[in-house]
C-alpha cells in the first residue's frame, strides 16, 4: 500500500481536508505509519492532477448549514476515476514472495557469507531480541481492547514475530547440521 491508496480509501467515506486525512490515516494504520502533513498534501496534489480527487475551497458552512471547516480550507473528494482506482486496488492481491527487502533475512544471509559461527551468533541475537519484542507486544495486546486497528496491528506483529522465530530456528538447525557435516 502507498499513501495514495490509503488516502483514496479514507476519501471513500466523504470529503476531508488534508490534516484530517493525516490523522485518520495514522488511526486507520493503528499508529504504525506516521505521516508528515506535507506528504499528505503532495499526494493529494498528485491525485488531483491525475483526476482521482477533486479539491474545493470550503466556505465554512454547507448548504445544510453544517460547519464544513474553516473558510478557504481545501477539502478533497473522490472523483469517479478515484472510486474506480480504489476499487481496482481493493481487488488486487498482494504480490507473492518475500518483501522487497527483508532486513532479518538479509542479515542472516550476509552473516552466512562471513562464516557459520557468525551466522549462529546473528541468529541467537536476533532470536533474543524477537522474543523480548514478542513478550512486549503480547502484553500490549492485553490492553488493546477498544481500537480495532490497534488490535489488528498487534495481531500482525505477533504473527510476524512468531514466523520470524520459526525461521530463525530453521536457520540454526541448518547451520548446525552443516557444521557437523563439515
């Protein structure tokens, strides 16, 4: 996902101004993806240029007499092209395979190139750090009752940490078996 798709998804519920989109994006991502408000406005400018959103100046009061924001504040709304783009994004699936750059995997692979003993040390250190992280996340999960986004982020963090731990265990098994064969 990019900021572009996130903003389109947020605009699906109705027009918003830039700072509102920033705070809603951060809330929707469970606080794990903080944004600079400049990123939001740059992305909105590109979306407007590409015909995905329409910007208009707020007059402060809607036709129904509802306060829509400060007069002169730019508010953004999805266009039909933006709706189509959002729908297309929701229907695509995430690519298969590893992420473009998995730091843990690359660190272990580079350590193997340095030497098996170095690789075992890296695996051991990473496992220790991951176990501490997993314990911390599980404690936080117990306190994340209300916010669905925060609960989902916590579940993803637990699942990834557990998967990384299983992979590190597998790495260690292979490294030690390879050492015995030599």
